[in-house]
């Protein structure tokens, strides 16, 4: 590791944290329902959709609205992918996707996972990219932020089942947060060299005099929202490592900032909504410290390099699968950021990371995508761990646990544990089934512990709604297309529905005044307990699988064996 590398990482994280405060305040304003400049546009949209913006929703109504939206848009996206040959904006003349791949892709984008078992520039038309994938990048991100807003209101309100109106939240978040940010980032990306065109390709003559056809399309706008919305679906197969998606170190810094900005702003917004800014700040600091620690662990692993290459007289860090224009420090930060959020965009081949570097990416996803996690989903996932932390702290001192004046009782803890157990069920169960079948074993590119890591990574990425992959896995098979699609559904909705049920239960409770015995939830002690509980409750159940995969591969590498 070098001082310059440390400074590069520190500057990007500092820019993210600096932006979190004004952006969080703005998101709180938007979710607070204050009349804003585009109010006439809002009213027109509500009238067109038959929505009464004054009608509040209980948790069941809120959940049903979110699920119905997701179901309808799954059907629409599935149809677009299957029928793209007959739809406009298809200059490449691409045929429709197969049923299994269209199912997997549609589920992927509806759940904010954006797992891609296809090559974008070789399989999707410009129309499918714009009206299918990009639209869902906005919708899935807005739905996640809306759900987080509903959970925040549960702590701010008392004696009511009203969590707000899902359709109003969705509309306002899109109009006032995602669209403006995406437009600004798009313009900057275009200025930095990212294409935004309806042309399908351009012909070029190489230095050898041969003709080369280079794929083009409306890249910049999709790139902006894929990062801001922590979606991650790349226009090109190489994703953010492609020079048309990420042409320089400057664009890379902007993109790294974009994928973290809203996630870190959400705890600040939460603190303002509940009227306890210091509690929101404590959540953000916990997220930041954990992300910084894992980033430095990943940087250290990659900077240490491969001892097998060192023995051959090739010293230095591990540059396999990395872009020279980004280097190890920025590649490590982006890799940690994309797996700590639900983004899934990549600028380096995760399959080529050192075993310990690959383990860091796995752990970041297996912790529940909460540091800072996806936009909205990271905050409500973090609040699940907060409830478990105050419950454990209450048991330690013999008091009924409380958080922000709300008693945390058996119902909330049962629902929280139901949500937390979804990930190990989908990840470990899916990995075990896949490795017991000929189809699953046939998808692996490597044997031994690295092969286990490949399959474990696929199920982890899907259930955690991340979408990145160990590139060696052949995922376009019936087992993985349908199986991983089910894991994405469980990771998104089997987690979200219990969280909204918790919100409904808390909103109905009275708000208690703080007393001398109230456990403070904005200090160093609470942040430390929260971090420890995330590491134990979120990650400990995966330790046996990690021991057989990346840890075993690390010891094998040190002993002179590779896979």
C-alpha cells in the first residue's frame, strides 16, 4: 500500500460524506411532503393515475402497492425483453431473449439486483436498454427509498397506522431526487467522454487496416442512474470497466461517488424525519467506519499481491483483472463500494481478486448490504440490526428495549429475525443445491475452493440484490436463471414485507419520553455495539462456507497451489 493510494481513497470517501448532509436534508424534505416547485406536475400525475395524495396507507396497503407495482413492471419488462425484435429502437436487429433469461433479467431489474447473465451490447437493443432497463433502474431505486421513508415515519409518528402514501413517495422521490441527480451526472459523464446516442454502432479502421464495428448507444443516462440508484446493470458486458462507461480516473471518481452518495445520505434523512439528527449521524458513522475498514482490508490484500508470481520474479500488487488507468487503490475502493451497496457495477474482475480480496466482497454482501447498502434498502436493513442491538442491550441491563421512544417487543424482534434469516436460507441453501447437481457443477470455471467461491458468490450476490459476479461462472442455465431469480425475489420482498410489518407495529405505539434509564443510541458505545452485532448476526453464519472457499484458497496459495 502507498500513501498516494490511501489519500485517493480518503478523498473519495470524504466527498461522499460531505455530500451526505445536504442531500440527506433534501431527501427528508421530499419525504416530508412539503410543497415543492413541481407541484403542478405532481398533481397532474396523481390525477392521471387516479391517486388521492391525501390518503394514508397502513403497512399492508403500502406493501401491497409496492408488490403490485413490482409485479406489473416485471410483466412489462419481461414482454419488452421477449419482443424486442419487433419493437422500435433496435438498429442492431437483436432477437428477443429466451424465456428463462428474460425471466431472470426481469426479476433482476425489478428487485434492484441487476444481475446480468448476458452481454448487453450483444443481446439488448437500444429500446430495451432505455425503456426497459433504465426505467426500472429509476423505479426499483425509488421504491427502496419510499420504503425507507415509510419506516422512518413509523418512528416519528405515534398511535397511528399511517405510513404515508406509496404512490406519492414514489413520484416525489423520482421527480425531486433521482431525475435531477441523474441529469446532472449524465451531463458530466457526456463531457468526460461517455456516449449518449441512438446509433447502434460506429465503424472504425484499426492500425492494421481492418474494419472494426464498435457498439454504441444511450450509455450516459443509464450509467448515471445505475450508480445513483445502486442498480449496477451495465450497458456493456464489461460494465464500468468499459471505456465507454468509465473512460478515465476522473469519471471513475464521479461514479464511485455516485454509487455511495444516496446510501450515506439516507441515515441523515432518517435523523431529520424522526427529529433526532444525532441518531441518524450515529448510523452514518457506523456505516462509514465499517466501509473504510473493509476497503482497507481489500486494498491490503490486493497490494500484497500473489506470492506465486513473486516467486517467479514478478513482484508488486495483484493487477490481474484490473484497469491500469484506475490502479489498485481506486479499484479496491470501487470494488468494496459496489459490494457494500447493492450496486453490482464493476471496474475490476472480482474473479481475479486474491482469495482474501474476494472474501471481503462476499462478506460485505453477506452482512445484509447495510454499509451503506442499496438506496433505501440499506437504511431499513440497518434499522433491523438497530432493533436487534437495542433488544440485546436491553437484555444485558434488564430493561425493556426502546429505540427513539418506541418499545421494541417480541413482535418486532420475531419479524426482524425473520428478515435476517432470509439471506442465509437463500445463499447457503441455493449454493448447496447447485453444487449437488450436474448442471450447477457444469457452470463452474474452476475446481476446488475457488469453484465453491464462484457459486457462493452468485447466490450471495443474487439474494443480497447486488448483481456483481465472479466472472468465470456460466450463469445462463435453467437452474441458475430460475434459481437465482427466486433468490432475488426472496432477498428483496421476503425481507421488505417483514420490515414494513415492523414499521406498522411501531407506528401504532405511543412515543415514550426519554428517562434516566434510557439507553442512548447516538454515542460511541451504541455505534460499537451496532457494528459488532452486524458482524456477528449478519456474517457469522457464513463462516463455514467462507472457510471452505476463499480462506482455504488463501492457505493453498501460500502453500504454492493455485486453482
